[in-house]
């Protein structure tokens, strides 16, 4: 039987050479995995200490670029967590640990304006990782192809 390791999962090959460099899909996925210590049973349900990941949502979104990427929309991944009734975005990409209120983060990235995002529970994330054998994106198609 072939073993499959989520920690050694390859990154999805970029579709264009001009794709923004980054590790956001892997970083967001690993953040949830590290918190939840996910294990899938024979029925495809998550077992184990999922309680640590309760309330976490993985988001793959088309965002509006800033700085050198200004004017270019591209795909990005981050986590949304409920903290005392407030939704906080956690962005672990490129070694950062950005934590901002969801409305503010979504405004900066134009996420609601663009309206192209997909949300995944830890169980849905785990199933997609096993199905596609990469960190993402799985369903997101951006207007720029990035």
C-alpha cells in the first residue's frame, strides 16, 4: 500500500510564469492541519482532536493585488476563525502571522467586491487534499488566471 503524506504534498504547478510567488495555500492548509491533527476514518469523516479546529474555515479567494501586484487579481488562501463571536482572518503566507478582523481584511483585498471565494471546513479541506493531492486551489478560477 502506498503511503500518502500531507506534509510532503506537492504544491500545485502554477498556470503562468507571472503567478505571484507564495505559499499561501500550503501555509493555510498546514495551519488547520497542525491545529486539528486530522485523521479520516473509513467513511471519510474526520476523527481525532477536531475540536481544536472547530470554527476554523479555510478560504480560497480571488483578491485585488497591492504593491507590485496592484491592478492584478490573483488567488489567495487564508483561514477565518471565530474568536469571542468575532471573525478573524489568519494569514500565514510567506512566514507571516497576520491577524485582522474579517471585514477589514476583506475590504483591503476587495474580496466581497470581487465575490469569488470558496470556504471549506476542516473535513472538506482534508477530502480535497486527498482527492487532488495538492494544497489548492481546488475550485477557485480567477479572472486573471493567477
